């Protein structure tokens, strides 16, 4: 296929045997966690109460507008919801190491989350957590190289570069849904 997503393969091994009802219930729980995480972080981290409500409303609206997350509640195989769930757990994690693990799981579930993981590594550098920053950036860069190499080799990904106006518009919309997590990460 050309997709590097080891965490998603582990997810499939755990979730698919559960049966449809349990899997859909789990996906709904994941979706609710994704909606709640930015709000929890906004209330935990922001000082001014008007900013808290503004950030919470904006993040909730942005999260609900992400069609791939909504579809992910009933299409059990979509990686977007699973990746965003790991991002949400990372945001809820108070420690840097826990956050790094969950963001790596997100990146290893859906490749575009690698940029969030690398951004977190840069943030760790500015926070003077050099050892963890070096580990995150090293693993992140190696993962990015493996993802790039895999996508060039796969029958699913190698011929998929399409710059039509429709594809560009769809990618811009997807950026908004991933931007919510990035926005919270920069605040935190």
C-alpha cells in the first residue's frame, strides 16, 4: 500500500474482533474525548475567563466541522478519528513524556500527524527539555523519512498526487480540522 501506520495496525488487531456494536460504542467514546479535550485544556490553561469560553466555542465548532471525525464514528476503519483520539489523549496528558507518546501514536496512525509530533519536539527545545526534545525530533525525523519512502513505494500512494482545485479545496478543509489540535498545542 505504501502507508506507514504501525499504531493503526495494532488498533485493528484490538478493535476489529470486538464486534460492531462495541466498536461503534468505542468510536463514539473516542469522538466525545476528541470534543472534550480542547475544552478541558482551554479551561485548564487559559487565565482569562472570556478567552476560555471563546477558545472552547471555537474549538468545538472546528471539531464538529471536521467531516472525517464525524464519519469516523460509524466507519470504524477511518484513521482520522483514531489519530485525533491519540492527539486528544496527548493534550489531556500533563507530562511531556506522556504527551510525546500519544502524539507519536497519532503520527503512526495517520501520517499527517507527524507534523504535530515534530512541532512538539521543537516546543520541547524551547522549554529546555533537550533530552526529550532530541528523542522526539530524532524519532519524528526517522518516522517522516520512512513515511515518505513508503508513500513513494506503494501502489495506493505513489500515483495519488493530484493538484486539481477540488483536491486542493478538500486539503484546505482538512487543515482546519487538524489546526485545532495544533492551536491548543501552541497554547499549552
